[in-house]
C-alpha cells in the first residue's frame, strides 16, 4: 500500500504541475476545436476517414472509429510534444535528488511518469469523445447513442498507440542528447516509421497473411482496414473497400455514405492490441537502470560553464568586425558569435555537406538540401526568443532601458542572416543563372522561417510548436510541396509567404512586449 501511495502521489503531483499551466488548457482547447473539424458535414466536400471515397454515417460506431484511428495516428505525434519534459524537469530542478532519497523504486518512478503521460492522453481522449458526441448530435445523421461503440475504438486503437508514444517521451527525456530540438526533430521521423509506415506491412490488401493475423502495428490502422473492408465487400459491393484514406481527403464528386452500425473485434485481436500497451510499460521499466546515469549527466551539464563546448572559430571575429563599429552591430555580432560558437563540429560538417549538395546537385537535390539546412538550424529559430527564460538571466539582460527592443532586433537580424547563409550556395546559383524569381523566393521563405520561429516561440513560450511545424513542413517540402520547396514553384512560394511573413512579424511585434512583462 505504501508503494501504491507513492506511485499515486507522483502521478497526482505531475498532473497538477501540468494543469497549473495556462498552456496546458490552451492546448486542450485547441485539441477540442481540431476534433470538431474531424466530422465535416456532407456539403463540406472532404472527409477524414474513408473507404473508396465514402464514409460512414455519423452514428456512435463511426464517430468512435474516426476518433480512435485519428487519435492513434495524430495524437501519437502531437501528444509526444505535449507530455515530454517532465523527467528532464525533475533532473534540472534537482527534484530527483529528493525523490531518490525516499523508498521509491526506480521502475516505480518511471512507471508513474508513464502513467502521468497516459492520464493526460486519457483526458484528451475524453474531451475528443465529448466533442465527437456533440458532432454526432449536431450533424443529425443518427441521434441514437451507443456509448460502448463510441468508446471501444479509442480503447483498442488509441490507447495502445499512445502507450508507445509515452514510452518514447520517457526515453527521449532520459537520453541527454535527445532532450532538446534534435530529439524533437528525430521523433517526427521515428513517428513516420513506427506509427505510419508499419501499417503498410500489415495492409490486408497487399499481404494475404494480414487478413488473418492477430498482430497489428501500433496504431492498428490495418485492423480497421481489415474489418471494415470485409464488411463493405458484403454490404456495399460497389465501393472499393481496399481504398482506405485517413487525413483530409477532398472529394470533388460528392461524398457517399454507408450505415456501419457496430464493430466487434476478435478476442485475439484485443490481445494483439494489449501487447503494444504492455510493450510500452515493459520498455519503461527496462529504462530504469539508466536513471542515475541520466540524472548525473543532467547535473554535470547544468553545472558546466556552457551546455556545449563548441568551437573557437577565430575567423568569425574577423568576419564580424565591420559590425562592431556601431552599437547595434556589436549586439548582432555578439549574438552571432554566441550562436555559432555553440555549434559542434558535426553541425559544421553537416552544413558543409548540404552546401556541397546545393552547389553540385540538380534542382531537386538543391531544394532538398536547402530545406535540410533550415532544419539544421531549428533550435536557433525556435529557442532564440527563450534564451533568458532557459538561463534565468532575464532580470539582468532586460534591466537596461530599451534592452528588449535592441535584443529583439539583434536576434531577428541574426536569425535572418543564418537562414540566408545556410542557403547561400542556392541563392548564388539562382542569381548566377538569372532566375531572380527563385532567388527572391529563397530570400522570402528563409525570412519567413526565421521570423516565424521567433514569433511562435515567443507567443507560446515554448519551442516545440515551431519545431513540430517546421519538421512537418520540411517533410512535405521534401515530398514536393512548395511551402518550403522555394525553387519548385517560386511564384506559389512567394504567394504563400507573402501573407505568412507579415503575419509572423505582426505576432512577434505583439507577443514580444507581452513576454517581457511576464519575465
């Protein structure tokens, strides 16, 4: 009983710490609003979960299935960024030193943290189910309520997937080199592989064995494809039951509906889903031997003079010396030195490779190299506005008259310069080749990335929203979307960032003075 009380105390304290933050409730409200748009009316012209361009009528079974599948796939991404950080916070605030002196076991501590993450996910799911119920009632396609069918897909699909995401949140908080921006970027690609791409290996259309196996990937998308697809082949033979879509799919020819009333998974399928939940718990327990090592590394990094040793870069003094002739330039030069000297040798090597690709690769390779170069600087763009908060130096830095304005302008200049510098070979090639439109697009998109990073981090007081947004935009940019792929369709890129850049600048102009007052 004592162990259970300690476990419950850690979970409760962790949840209270989260719920005291305004940001937590803002995120919760944003999730509720986003969930409402998962259930568009028929005249909206798009659907979020469908088979052969059709969707189920909005009854309890279909509403529950949409929530279960989309929360399993999408909240396993966004939820990671929502819950991570509690473990590293205990290390950095030295709460761990107090906890380790109690009879608490290390596996029990990690399981309590994992359970705290799952409690947050359960709250998100509960909110989503309430919104889904309201959407079913408002759409009016079916007013009969079946609570079990509404809740069942979230229990079977979402909770096991989120259990795996909670494990990764613990793992990334334990490993010192994954606690900051690098880990946030890496998780996005890990999510694509673990939660999305694995579904293709279990696709019952492409693999005959998947139609009978009780195993499934973490999200369980293949299980839903198998069961709903089999039902559609009998009930709706005119539909292509193998054409499954999840996400926003625009249907220009109208949306067809079908009446799917209930879902009854097999007992063995439920066991297969439960294994993912147990795997998340077992993985957390397996990490317990790393706790003391991770805490010691955190203490060493906190007590060190600098978080990164970096490089001396003597050439940087000569390069920036012209800026030091006037007051504003000295501040910009100091910002540039502080940022660039923290970059490790691996960062410079990666930049050199990306510069080489920009010089020698064809247009497609050059565009991808530019996107990756901006992604290489994500921590600078996302965390530049939060440095004083992270280091506890706000009272000192902003004590001088007008310091807030001067610091903002210096960081803005440094971020803009870095965004353009990492894309410099592509810019020079565009100018040399006479493609002024592509060069202009690179300049505007780079400026938009830099300003948006400062604006979003300042407004949210957290670097993760921008990190997640930039990683997502980089991913679709590599796939060919012109939002960051500035040389694919320069005119379209300029049109998009023609409103995004001023909007980000406006947000920064409003949010920065407010952030100074909070400091």
